């Protein structure tokens, strides 16, 4: 198993790294100033984002997450065509700045939604929704989690999708609908039940719902540890007898789980790639802070406890990166389904590693670490949600354990084959 990056990946890494240095880094204070200038009217897009998007598109650093397209796809629906292994270091570079992935049109949940439309959408669905998403003209949301059931088991989902002539009518309540606060968010993919009498994993379907459809009501934006994550946000949404044409259904009735698994594999590992970047940024911030402060007669970096923490952070990041690259390699060579255990492992490992590094970085900054001056507190809040998003740790650990025990269950008294 060779994790050496291809020449294509190396070329993209150099280009993305250069763009991060020359364009993203100088824009960090600009972004902060523009968001601050909005005051309480925070649900609008900082102009610097659209300026940077135009530059990234012109530079050919656009839709880098999209895998190679089917041969019959038109050029309009083709991204960079990189493998998961080639995309991993690029997502890591983007992950060093929380909003950078959007600049390259590689931000969640749009990436997952674009992959759904790319893989399962009809030509009409692609023309109407995938094209503007790939152009960066609109944004999207994914509505799956519900407040009244344990959504870690998606068979619990209660939102109703019922056929009515040439339409479907959707009724239900969703929350943690990330991205729905953005004024550019125009379309949502909604998961609900079309046939409650079918076998558990055939009851659900996914359907496209325009957010301006009658009956779609954004009840509130949900804060994360007090952060509103504007202008992206996480919404609680009420769907009250929302009527959409039948051709908005994706792939067919009862195929919601099939679509979800196709969507969540890449989505999960993309989160992990960016999370490794966040951990690297935190380690850099920690080292720079420790080298800039003196306590008890020497640089804080020279105190043994910090030598230990820095070393452990580097070790943990490197181990996590290798696991991420292994999962990406397997997705490329044996498919997402065969790589599900590796995807589950990295989904647990990456946020845990990043949280530990960020926590130590906060400690290194003292009181400043829990303020908004260094973005470490917000980074911690954001990464902490990843232990819940796209499936909680417990669900992934359950899957890992089932696969591990399966090796021995049929050969309990002998050596595993």
C-alpha cells in the first residue's frame, strides 16, 4: 500500500498551498472584520468570500472533491477528477482555515449533495440543481436528523413523504440542518419515509425540496456552544405539507439508505481530512505561543510538560493522517462499501485527535485560548460536533466491533483464517 502522492496530487498541493498563503491568509482578518461589521445582521455572506471564489475558479482550483465522472457525463458536471487519496492532502490544507473549503467550492454539505446528484440525479435534476451548485452560485442543505427520535438509528426517522398524484407531500420536523442559514441556500435534500410498512431499510427515500416551497419554515438557528456559525448556521426546520413535483424524488422510492451510504462515505472522510488540517493549525498556534512566552526563567516551550504535549500531538496527527490515507486508498481501490470499517475508524479517530491537540493549544494560550482572539475555542466547538455529525462515535464503534468479531465468530476455538 503506497501512500506516496501522485504527481497530479503534488502539483495540486503546491497550487492550493500557494493560494492559501497568498489569498486565504491575508483574507482572514478581512473576513473577521466583515462579519463583525454586520453586527446582529449576521446572516449574510462576507463579500471577501465571493471575491476569493472567483479567484479560485479562475486558478482552476474548483470542485476538487469530485471524483472521476462517468464517461457519459458532460463536461459541465466534471470536477477535477481526483481520487480520494489525491484529494486528501488538499482537503487537509483547506481545513487549516474553517471557511477556506468554501472558497474552492469544496464545503459541506454541498459536497455531499453534489455527489448525490452527480451519482444518482436525473438529467433534469442535474441541470436544475447540480449545475448551479458546481458553479458556486447557490448552496444547499441536507435534512436528515430529527429532534424527536434517536436519529443515530436512521430507521427511526418519522418525516413523511407521501405520493399525491403527480406530487409528493412532505411533513415533518428536522434539525441540525447545516447550511440552511445561508441566504444562498436554495435547495435541500430531505430524507423521510415513503412506505412505513416496508422492511426497515426500504422505508426511506430522499427528495429534493426547494427552501422557498410553501410550507418550509425555518423555526430557529441552533447555536453550537454559543456560536451561531453564521452565515452557514444549523437550522431547525418545520415541513408542513410541503408539495413538490414527483420528479424531485431521487433514484426511486425506498432507496434512501442506498443514497445515504453513497453520500456519507466520502462526506465522512472529507470531514476527517479537514480535521487533520485543523489539528495542524492548532499545533502550529501552540508552538508559536509557547516559544513567545517566558515563565519561571525560561521559554514555556522548554518546560518538560510542553515537550511531552508537543511530541504527543505530532505523533497523534501522523498516525491519524496515515489512517485517513489508508481509508482513502481503500475507497479508491476496493470501493466505499469494502472500506466502511476504515472509514468508521477514521471518523472516530480524527475528531478525537484534533480535539486533544486543540485543547492543549487552548491551555498553552492561557485565558486567551478560551477567548475569540485566537479562534481556538470556536475550532474546538466545531470539531466537537463531528463526534456527532454523520453518525456518532458509538455507531461507528459498533460497526467496527461487529466487523472485528465477525473474524472470530465462526472460528472461536481455532486460529482466525
